C-alpha cells in the first residue's frame, strides 16, 4: 500500500511503499507517480515483501529499506517522512531503515531521476529538511540539529539543543533555503539563518505542541498547526521585532497535524484523528463567497451533525437571524 511521501513542485508525488506486516514494517520501493499522466516509475529496487502497489517478486531486500524502527520513532517527536524534497525542488532524498549502524541517505535529481549523491549519517539521526546542497538532521534523543553537505557527507554546521528545543516537533525551510523554522513541544517557533546557522528570532506561536509547519510557495508566509486546536498564518518576509506579524489568527481545527498550501490563498489542514481534510480559504473575497453560499443554501444535515446543531435550521431561519 502507499506509505509516506512528498510532492515535487511540478505536482509529481514521490512515495515510499509501506508493508502491512505486523512485525515486518518495511518501506520500499521509492516510486515517482505523475497524477496527470498516471505514469509510475520505480527508482529504488527494494520492495517491501508484502507490498501491494508493486510486486516485489524475487527482489533482494538486503539493501537499504526506507523506513523507521518503532523505538526510534517514539524517541523523536518530530513528524518523520522517509521522503524529503529540497527547498528549491531540484532533488529529493530517501533515508534507510537503520539501527546500531550508519543510516544511508540517497538523493535523486528531480528531473532526471538519476542518483545525485549518497551519504552515510549516524543511525541516531534522521534527515528532516533539505537545502540546495545540504540536509538538516535531528538527533533522536538530544534534539541537536546537524547539517550535512549532501555531496560529501561532511558536517558543515550544528545547532545544539541549547539553541533549539529538546526534540523539535516540526521543521520547514523557506523556498530558497535561506531560513530554517523549527517548532517545539511548548508552542515556540525558532528561526535560523542557514548561512551562519545563527538564531534570527524566537517567539511564542501557540500554547501547545506544534505538530506541523507549512511554507507558502513564495516563502512569505508560514502556517503553524498545533495541539491547541488552532492554525495560524504568519508574515515572515521581515523577521524583526518580537514575533512575525499575524495574518490569520485562531483558525479552529481539531488536533491539526499539518497545514499545506494548496495555492497562495488556500490552506489544506489535516486533522490528526480524522481522515478528512479541511480546506481553508484565506482571502476576504473567498470568505465572502462562502458566506454568500451559506445564505443561499443553508446548512446540510451532515453539516448540522458535524457541528452538533439541533434542530438543523432552514434557510429561512438563517436569513431571519
């Protein structure tokens, strides 16, 4: 079955297959799928033995299998994805299942799908973000962040846990990889300059665990989703003052796990305990259009059930209020 994945700027999806076995939790192969043409290309040969998306056949899975051990996942609170797309969209990477050994990180060119680089990092680290020529990895127990050159595998920078929260919970880069944003379990956000890895700003974004951060395509706005059941949108074009200006405050969402930009004026919010997706318009005109639709059609029985409205008002009831 399809497992975890990420989307390339041109709309193609990079997916790591997920096995269904209770004991044999394996990921693989890495598949690139074009939803427009329906074409699929397998770029890594190791297939989960119980895979249903692609028949593994007699493929030997002794090589890197892209996934996580459960005990490591419980240690690192940040949302983990074995597939990471670089900030500029020029390449993507997958990282190998590892315990007590080195972890293989392999990068592919997004256009040619050829392997661009392969490096080894300690098994206690996991890559969470990728810049133009480097990757950011977090330590599972200390919360330290290490920056690796994707070409050589050398450590080129470090952000110790004293500068960031223990066990960062959400990480995002801006669209050119010039600023790194990190959220923590208390609701704080941190911004770092990736040219020096020095802190730029720290602010109280929420009063609970930040579960997801989403960067707009132009890098001007940051959406944060937290355990306080709120999504907020911040103007990050100018990181000065005590905190970035709030563009949208207190968007209600039940246990949001992530917020993704569908376009410049629309967010998709993913509740952690629900299979549905909330589509949130941010422009005034879109909000007015939604209000007008409410006035012309009223509430559906399903909406009344969702919001526990009883009795369900008719269109005439709404207009009379």
